C-alpha cells in the first residue's frame, strides 16, 4: 500500500499553495462540472470550494452509478431477489436504494438472500458454494467496474458455472455529458474528468466532447491536491485561450487507457440502443448489455417474464435534473433535507453518498460557497 | 402484507439506532434514569451511588487480531461503568452458545475474560449458560452486566460548556478497521490490531490526579463521530475539532481509503473521548501518556457555541465541514 500517496496528496502546504496560485491567476468565471461523484465527495469532504475564489463554481455531475439507476431497474433487482432459491449479489449502496415499493435492504430483512459485496469476484465463490441456488449478480458501475464484471463472466465460462446470471447496468461517461451539454441551456464551460473511469478508457475518450462543445476537460485524481491542481490547469487553459483534454492524474491515466480491460469488455458486452438515466432521461448508446451469444447468462433474458417494463419517474417536486445540468443547487430544492433525506431519498442525487444532494446533506452548508 | 421489520441499519449505532431506541424502547420503558442516555445508569442506593450497565457481544469473527469476543465483553462493560467515574466491582455474564462450538475455543475465550478482569479488579459473581440448536446463534454471543461504585460524581454527557477541551485517548478506528479487514479478507502489509482495552486504570489515574473531568465516553459503535455528536446534542453546544490533531493509524487510513469509510465512524473498544475544563489539557495528556494504551492521546478541539448541536471538523488548509453522526448500515456485528 502506498500510504505516502495519501499523505502527499493531502498535504496542507501543497493545498494552500495551489489555492494561492489559483486565486492569483483566475480571471474568468469557470462553471466546472465534476462529472464523477467521487470528485463531488472530495470537494465537499475537504471543503475545497471554501478555499477557491468565487469565480470557480462547481456543478455536480451525473457520475454516480447508484444515483443514476432508474427506479424500474431497482424494481428488476427486487423482482429477481423475491424469487425462490435465488441469491442476489450487488455492490455498495445499491442495497439501500428504494425502488417503487421497497428496497433490497428491506427485502433482506424479510428473509430474502441478498448479499452486499466489496469484491465482485466473491460472486464466483457464492455460486460455487450454492449449486442448488440461482445466483444473480446485479452489476452496476461506469467503465471502472465493467472490466471486473467481464472477468467474472470469463471465470464463469471457464468454471462452467450453470447457476450464475448477470443483470448488467454498466453505463458509460461520455454520452450523458453529451446529453447534458446538448440541451443548450447549460452554464457549464469546463469539466473535471473522472479518475478511475479514465484509468480504463484513457483520457482520449473525452476529446470529442472538448471538440464539440469547446469546453476544456482535465482528468484529475481524487485527492484534494489533485482537484486543486486540475482547477489550476483549467484556469491556465482559460488564460492562455487553449481548449484541450488534459491529464492531471498522470500517475494512473494514459491517453489510450487499459487496452486489455477494454478488449475484455468488448469480448462479452456491447452497447445497448438506449438506457434511461434517473434525473436525465433516455440516452442512446449510454450503457452496455451482454452480447447475444452470452444470453444464457443474461438475467434480463432468462428472467424476462418477471421483470417490470414500465418506466417510473421521480416525484415531481424533485429537481435532480436541474441540479445535474448545473441550473440549480441542492439547497434550491423544496424537499431537500425535509421529505428527501439519505435515509428516504426521493431523487437520484440523494441516493448514494456520492450524489450531490447526499454530499451537501452530509457535510453541510459550511462546505458551500458564501456560507462559511 | 407490508409489515415493518427490523433492519441491520437499526443496529449500527448511528442515527437509525437512536430512532429505534427513542421511538420504541424509551416510549415503553420511560423513566428518568434511562432517559439520561448515559453509558451507564447512575443509581442511589442508601448512601451509595452506583453505576449500572449491560452490553451484549455478537462480534463476527469471534477471534481477531489483538482480542476475541470474551476480552471485548469484559472491557466493554467495565469501560461503560468507568465512563461514569465509577470503579467497576461486580459483573454478571451470560453465554449463548451454538451447539457444536469448540470447547477449546470457549476455554480460550473464558481465559482471556479472566485475564481482562484482572486489569480492573472486577469480579464475575453470577452467570447463565444457554446452549441452543445449530443456527440459532452464530457460534457464541455473550452478555455482560455490571455495577461499579462511583468515586467521582458529576461526570455526565450533559455537562459540556463553552471553552471546555476535548481529548481523545488513542488513535481512532483501529477496532472497526481490524474487524472489517479480517471479515473481508483484506491482506495488509502492516499489522492492524484492535484497540480493545480496559480503561479503568487510566480513569482512576485521572481522578486521583485531580483532573476536572466534565464527561467521559468510550467511542464504541459509531466511533468518535457518534460520541461528539451525542455530546453536542445532549449538552446543546457545538464541538470544533481539528482534523490534523485526531490520531489515525496509517493502516486504518488505508482500509478507509479502499472501502470508502471515515476513521471517525469506525468503532473503537478501548479508546475514549474525554471532556475536561479549559486549562486541564496538558495535565490530562501527561497522565494518559504514562499508560501504553493511551500514550497516543491528543487534544483535538474545543467546545463552542458556533453551530449548536453540530460537530465541526476544521481542515489544516482553512476549510471546515460538519462531522455528521454516522448513518445507515455501518458495519454490522462489530461488537
């Protein structure tokens, strides 16, 4: 474990020095969307907006795989887990998120076998140890976690596991960013690119967005020094009238990314024609599915007859869509912190700890601008 | 059809646990002593004041680095009594054992309980044994209850006032991180060990040293964050702590980074938060640092009235945020 990595990238002197440079050099209003929920978390947890000039405003993006999951797909997980002799396995916060009627967590308290995994590979062991049960992996995540699902599929084939199925909810980053910008009413004029997604995809994947919308993008690491340095790089692009995709996270990200992982994904999965994003809506080619030749593993094919098909919208008071476009802040929402809380989320941004509303709720107003 | 059921998050020691306790148990067991919500109840019997408490232990795994369920069962209850300024005297102990449990393992556990009792001098004076069919409990659950004689009156979570100082007795998060790493099979290059320890000797030394203690709390489930938030709420004050003064082991930082936790929310089993009057910090630290288990004690912050009932975490680069009480399904069966 590289612990000095944490210490160095949280070094107070480095952070203060970067804040000073940004303050000195920043001349333009920068409305920067941090695409990834991990960055939202970093910005709020370390109170970075408090030490940045008012010219830099963060707009919190759609990059949290749990938050963007529409209710009807959570209902899929619930329908799958409700069957007899089924073990449903998934990751992290997914278990808490309410569908239209209940959540996986409540279903588990009702006695259904639902496992929350830290390591997705554990699902292989679960399938081996329970040959008489159908084990369904509810796979979620952006490009970061997709290769891991591909590895599990490869293992399942190698081990000839007949009782393991996959419900694929893997989504990709560029398409929703394009959708948000194409709306025409967005104030966003710069991006912080996601760290771990870019490890897999390479930062080159964002070049078309820079080209199309004339918005610079800096792929940055998740530590406070990373984010501060990336903001400085943005400030300098604006000052020098440049507009390119740049890489701050050089210790992990290359332009082309992890080709081996990309090949593995492409071996088993292909683009879905469309996927409905919670808070944003239907976006073409924004998600993956298993290729037809692996349909025997595909929970959406095998259990098709029990899966609900109707889309379910969030409550009409929820303004997550506007928050994601940068046209509103969590505090602008009438139900924020009242009817909508992390324990009973009404909209996507409150759902996972990486969502914008959840981060505002957790770390409080003192992390916001002007409320110091 | 849709019956309400108990969820794991209601046992996590965070906000949901508080609601369950307040909405159900306090509603039906309503009385003045219970509603004080101290680590142990303070009771007057004749001329004596005693502290009385109980705790059940369900930790999984039963054996972990630096301790086991038995050591935890003694230290936990002894510490809860000690937090009221009381010398732990007598404990009761109940074993709920699953059929098929290894005799040798049980003996190892009982031996470590006996060893841990010697640290405070408390005795187990009554007990109960139940063996239940396979599947009824997971290996072994232990309950301990205990009483102690209060030798320093007036220590309470309701006492904090502006200007008071907050001290933490050790690194935070070691127990939670150790259990989690073991349960999730996370291999670490470095050694991660529970902080499980009996804290009575340190508290006795603080009392004998004449330290003006306002409140004591062992930072078990919900960690430092839960303790500070409870204090802020019960005393209707604000607590401001400096992030860089809170000691956290590198190993714990590593586990937190990997799994997305905060060390302040991880359980401890031998680490306490101490609130003392202003000016008592140095003397308190001097006494604590004489003991091996509290030699990393640190003065972490002050009581203020900036944002009432809130805990503020100040970063070393001049920003601040709330340290919210932990929520959700933290880590089940950590103790």
